[in-house]
C-alpha cells in the first residue's frame, strides 16, 4: 500500500472521532432550527449553548455571550475589521495592522481603504516579529483599531499579543487578533491578554470546515456584516450550523484539554525534524522566530530550487506539504510574509511549509526526510542556479 504522510495541518485537519461523535446526532436526530420556539428548536439551541460555553471556557471569556459563531476564520476576520471600524468611524478612521496578516485581514483592510479608512501596515523583522516601538510610533489620534495576528500561518511566529493589547488600551484603541493558528498551539486567555476581539476557526483543530467564531468583549460595538434574522443576538443573521457548531465546541474543548501533551510531543518532533534536515541537506534556512514560534509549523527554504517542484515530487511519494498558506498556494506570487521578512524573492520561491498534526510519528519524519533528500538532490541536479553557485 502506498504510504501517506499528511504534513499540511496548518491548511486543515481531519475531523477527530470525538468531534464527529458530537456532530452526528445533530445531523438527523436533533434537527430543529435553534431559533424555533418549540421543543425541537429548544433542543437544538441547547446544543449551541453548550458549544458556546465550551468556546468561552477554552479562551477564558467572561461570559458565553461574548462568543458569536461564524462561517470560519475568514468571516470572523472580515467582521472584526469591517464591523468595528464602521462602528467607531465617528471617532477616527485609522487602523493599524501588520504586513504579514492572513489575506482575510489584509483584504478587509483594502476594502476599508476604499471606504475612506487609512491603514498602516507595520513591517516585521527577519523573524516575522512586529516591533512594539514601531507600533507605538504608528499610533495616531484617530487610530481606532489595531489588528495583529497571534500566530503567523506560514512561519509560525508568535507575536507579543499581551504587550500589543496593553499598548492599544493605553491609547484608547480597540485590539483584535486573528488567533486561527494559535488555538491549540498557545494558551489563549482573552481576559489576561486584554483581547477585545478574536477570530477563531474549527478546521485547524480537528473540527469541521466552515465554522468558527468571533470573540467580542462585552461593551465593544460592532456593525453587522451578515444581515438577516435575529440570530446571534441580532448581530449575525443566518440559521446556525448546529452540527458544525457542536463539533467546534468539542474540538476547542479537546484542544485546550490536550494542549500541553500535544505541544510537548510536537516540540520533540520539530527538533528531530530540523536536526535531521540540517544534517542531511545543505543550503537550507529555517524561517520564523528561533524561539517564539509554535511547534507544529516549520517553514524551510531550500536554496536553488522551486517550492512547487518539491511539493509535487513529495506528493508523488505520498507526502502532503504546502508552499505557503493554502489560500495563496495556487498563486505563483512569492509569499507576502517571506517578502515582509526580507527574504529575497528568488530564495523565497524555494520555501516549503511542513505542518505537523497531533498523530505524527518519528517514522513519518524519517520517511519525509528520506524522500526530501532524494527530491532535493534530484532537483538541484537539474537546477540552472546550482551551476552558478
Ligand atoms: C491565520 C489565519 N487566519 C484566517 C484563516 C481563515 O480561516 P478559515 O479557513 O476558517 O476561513 C486562516 C486559514 O488558513 C489562517 O491561517
């Protein structure tokens, strides 16, 4: 049987059996519309309430009413950026974000620029870190919102969210973070970290695709993004996706329950993978922060060859990786994240993101390294760049 190794968990994960078990009864057993007043509706709403409690507990929200279910991280990002900016536009029209955000944030900022908002895109250092001094320098009297991601999806760098949030609040500014890649990888406590709004997604933590949530601290105003019925306390219209919400609730509960064990395991795997890589393949660079990074994501640049070619040859060997984030991997544009980190385009093109899942074994790593050595040797053998070196 052909061997398969899935190393693209930052793009998405499978739905775990515990999560699936939580979802299945909601597909045909408890099928009422949670907004119906009869018992069928109330039963469905009880499931939604349970999931809302689980999400709130996992991130230490003050109340479950601070959780709004969405169709995923993209919607949560769009809603946070557009909804908060529009709600506070009478106070000011300036937003600060970073140049390495996910496109859900960057493109929402671009859309807001068309509405007359001004956006500052902070640079990052070579490790992908936002500099607090640069942030302070960018703050203006009319700054209403700062949005900085907790963990970068391409290189895994973890930002100093607590310090950034504190700076925002000292200046009377609302702070949003995209925590899609952080949940399950780093402990998130929205009260302690002073987070006002936070985007989450289910399908990166063994939950279903097409489901996520926005945490919005009580008292923060937001305009609706999805207009319609009175669902989600009249803030987000649309019949709730009960099975997915039930799955998300379970997935985030498990992610926080298992965070320490999962991270300990992934740290060992990561270190072993990097050690083996470095000893077997030359002319490589590990991207991202050397310490302040999540364990599951390793971004590696292989000099003299193209990431797409590596991806395709690894795919033939049954190994799934990514060249950048899943959303941009169809484009041949060099990654905006690596560019912002100062990595030259010709080198950035040779970058692969390996993202490990909780079931990864040392055997999987050994097989990946064995195939990588073959693939890199083969590609470098025919690379015109190799000759120039
Ligand atoms: C950092 C980050 N933000 C937002 C998203 C979008 O989330 P979703 O796929 O749930 O729309 C992703 C997905 O890759 C992500 O990695």
